[in-house]
C-alpha cells in the first residue's frame, strides 16, 4: 500500500459544491486550546543522552497530560527528529512509523578505502537489503529485509565518511554501516547519527523541550496561547503527503461511528490517488475524521456513483461532533 507520494501536487478533483456549517467542528489550527493540545504533536529535536521514552515522559510532565507517545525510537546517542504525539493524537502514530526515515551518519572506516570504491558500495547497498537486528534491539533477532532508498556520500576525509541515508522504518543504521565495512574488507563503525526526517516531518522546524516548557509557562501564567500553538502542531500534520478525501458535513457522523465512506459523501479528493492507497478522510474544515483504503483510482470517482469509495481502517473523530446526516449512512457517507 502507498502512504506517501506527490498526490497533493497534482491538484484536486471536485465532485460537488458544498459549504461547511461553522457551528460544528473547528479548523485544526483554531481548536480551543485544551482540545488543540490533546490533538497535537510536538516535533522535537531529541538531545544526545536520554532515551526516546524518557523524552516522551518529559513531554507528558511538561503538559500535565496522561498520554504522550513517540514515533520511531532513537537510541540515547542519536539526535534529531522525534515526533511526540499527545493524548488522542497518539492513535495516529502508526502513520508516521510506517513511513521512510532519513539520517545523517558519520562512518569511521578501519582502513583506507578509495572514494570510488565507497561510491560503488553505496549503490550496492541501495534497494532491498538483509539485516539482523543488534543484540540490544527491542525486536526479535531474526534476519529480515529492509529497503534503502539511497545512500549519498556527502563528504569523505581520511577514514571518516559522512553519509545521508533514506530508508524504510526499522532499518538499523549502525548495522548498515557495520555491514558496509565488512563488504569493504576493512571494517567500519558508526560514530554519530542524526535523524533529519521522519515521515512528513523534517528538521527545519524542530522545537526543543525548553521551547515547549517556555510556551506552557506563557500560556499558564500569562494566558498567551500563540507560542504553544507554534510548538505544538495539529495531528493532521501527520498525514501530510497522503492522499486526501474531503466529505460533506452530513457524512461525518456516520464515519465517526465507523461507517465506510460511500461515493455520494465525497466532495473533492487528491487527483493522484490510486486504488489501494491509504488516504486520510477530512471534513471541509480540514479535520481528520478517519483513515482508510481507497477502493478506486481518483479518476474513477464521479458524481452520482454509488458504492464504497474508502474502506475505513481507523477513526479519529468521536461521534457527535457533527450532526447525523439525513441519509442514515450509505447515502451520505
């Protein structure tokens, strides 16, 4: 199944002219602050030292919430992009963890290797590779395959090589570098590692734990929300890059109750959606209602068509936010 791509760049297919009722729901950035926090994600610049679990625990403590969960564990010595979802937003974490990651890694060779040989090796390790998780990993140690999208040599000085790696989730960069050293015949180890992207989130707009702490203080002591709204993002940002299907207000409550989405409920959709793609279903205000699998290519969605458009996988919006539609389910949802 495809979770990402360039569907948004291809524009939208509009099936109906519809307006949304301002009495129900909120655009994600305009939610009341408590609701905004409980449906938020903090994209942290994880510092060197603490575990990902400890960082999530600090977020929970700073915000005084019951739940906070991270996406994609980074070991204590690794820095960089660590999305931490808050309260109800934790239910959407899988839509980050199942998407590619990108790293900058410093490799230390144990012998001299010509640059040309390194460039050839980078190509050899691109594509499907076999990996055995390290002894201290959190998963069962058995041989498995992972896809490396690319390995770029950014800089090489003596026996130190700076790499940029994009790979599938669950790829161990330390193991990758060790295996590269074995193939070279000289050995190699990883000296430093930084994650620069995780799914839709990149390092350009990361925040620190101190940023979050300061924002909470401004809000609680001064009643100023702006900084808190800057450091916390709506959980809808998790779905950036996925195909989008927008629905009528009258279809929302049926979806919130777990109904599949039927064609009459669709207002517009991303033009690049293909049959089998995992898509996010949104209200006309941009709220994520649910995620599911498209039953057709975008070009096959049409006015007046009946049947299921999207098979729902996970629902995020609780029932009752929008009124029940007249159709009783299939006609509008």
